C-alpha cells in the first residue's frame, strides 16, 4: 500500500466545504473526476456504512464498500474501505480484498482565520492504482473547491449579548464543553466554537440581556454527556425543568446558566453533525406564529430546508398551529417551538443571529427582506416582524477592524451606518 497526500485552499468556511463533500447532489459534481456518474449510498455519520458507486457500461452498480471510522464535524472524516461492490454484491473476504483491506481515506478541514478552509486528503491505495489516483486527486480537489465556493451561502451563527462578561463566558463554555475552541477575543467580542457551532459573545452593556425566548438545544447522544452538561451548566444558575422523562424525550432538562443563557438538554442524538441548535420559543400573542415564521424564512433563504413539523394534537384549525419545527437556513439547523403558557419574556437583541455576507447584493437582500415589517437599527442590526434580531454584516468586517492601518477608520465608518456598505468600508 502507498499513501497519497493532496491539499487545496478553498474560499469557504469548513461547514460549507463539509456540505459540498457530503451532500448527495454536490458529491456527484466533484467525485465525477474519478468516475463519471459517481454517487454514494449510506451515511457520513460515524460508525455507519457507506457505498461509493457508479453504473458500469453493462448497467450494473459497482464501486467500494466502506464505513465511516470517524466523523468530527466540521473538521475530519475518516473512511475505512472494506471491499468492492460488483453488480450490487459486496466482496469483503476474497483473497484480492484481504491483500489490502482495510484501507483508509482521511479528509481534514483546517479552518483559516480569513474564513477559508485548507482541505487535505490522505488516501491509502494499492500499488497498481497509485499513479492513477496521484493524478486524479488534485483534479477532484480543484472541482471540490469550485463546487464549495459556488455553493457557499452566507454563514449564519448565534450571538449572545452580555454586559461585559463575553470573554469570561466564552472561557467558561470552552472549559466545560468537551469539543470546544476559542477563535478570537477582544474587548468587544469573543467568538468560540462548541461542538463545531460558532457562537459570538458581545459586550454590549446593560441595555439587553439573554432571554428565555431563545435557548440552545444540546443533542447529547448519551447519558454521560447529558449528566456532564446538566451539572456544569446548572452550577450557579437555575433549573427550569428538572432532568427526567418527558413526553417528547426519554431524558430531558432545561437550565439557565450563571450568565442567564438558556440551554435545553436532550439525551437523544440528532441526525446532523450540528449538535447545538438555537431554539426560538414563540409565546403569548406570538404562540401561533411558528408556521408563518418558518414560511417567511423559506422565502428569504434560498437554501431553506424544512426538516420536521409537529402540530398541536387535537387542533381543529386547518392547518393546525405548530408545537415544534426544525429547519435549516444556509446549512444551519434551527428549532422553533411554541408555548400556550403565559411568559414574562419575548425575543430581544439579547439573542441575535449573525449573517456574514460576501457581497453587497447579499447584504441588500437579507437587510431588505428580513427587516420588512420590522425595525432597522445601527451597525447592521435589525429586528424582523416576529421580533427576532439579526445582524447583517460583511464577512470581511472582522479582518478590516483588525487591520492595524485602517481598523479605527473602519470602526468610525460603520458606526455611522445602518445597512453596511462594503465599498465604503474598504475605502475607509
């Protein structure tokens, strides 16, 4: 066996590159560089089977049988190749297979500070295929780069408003979450990742604070993880709903942590690499607005995908109001739920969602469509017609603000803006 190594820099965040690798339709576009008509069947989740196939000239399905040895979204995939597929028949034990199986193909996605991704592949191949794959892998990576960059929508991630504790909160979360990473911290903002989900902490002063109308749902995938997060997140905070069995979960809890941030914990896993999902709670006069809200977002986000809808049982309305829904905007999973109880909170800028736009056209689109019927504020902030806060910002803003020569001019320029103007910031 020989090893092949290749890498390429892709102008897209790791989450987008991961999607280009694993999405069935996008996979076909770049994998065709190996064999025309390439596709896969199965799952990219760790421990599950996957087959990489094509249709030969005789109309038969053939290819490779494998399983996912590791899947760490959005950083690493390890594929364990186990055998061949001939006319839909799997061969994992013939003498030919035993000469090389198992073999590994590893993809690593290295996040770069400028929002790009260094994608690398290390593949084990037999001697007779070494020359062919040495030639084909660079071509496949060039195609993957094209597919990922062409299909990269603006990144979406949550922002939590703190008085002045964003830095300490970020360190606290990174200390208790088992898969965490501090990205950047300064006097104004701290950005970090928890289980691959990027979150911004903003030092905004006492005007706003996090609200129970937005919580962060952790799909734990097991009791050990559930008990760990329940213990750590409730310490110094309070338990809203105690840990136990509920009608919607075998083991669930709701806690508010020491910083006033709400978390929902579920022992179950989620059929997605994203394990932390922001959850919108529609209450009081908005309790029946879940369906109209997700319908509204479906008209704004071109990548919108409805994943799950659970209506209220025994409702006579047509269509019935939704108790719970799950959807994707720009490849980012979100939940929405409603409550018929009266609550003393509502949506506020204490919890917002950042949309990082690459072009002025994207800024114009999200600013105009999300702000319609709501309220426009300074520095890219807006509140939509349901009361949910968004920040529509240029993806280059952080880089420009940290530029030692023009950073101060950039800050002075955008403090005068409502909707961001990229050209004015570049020329500041």
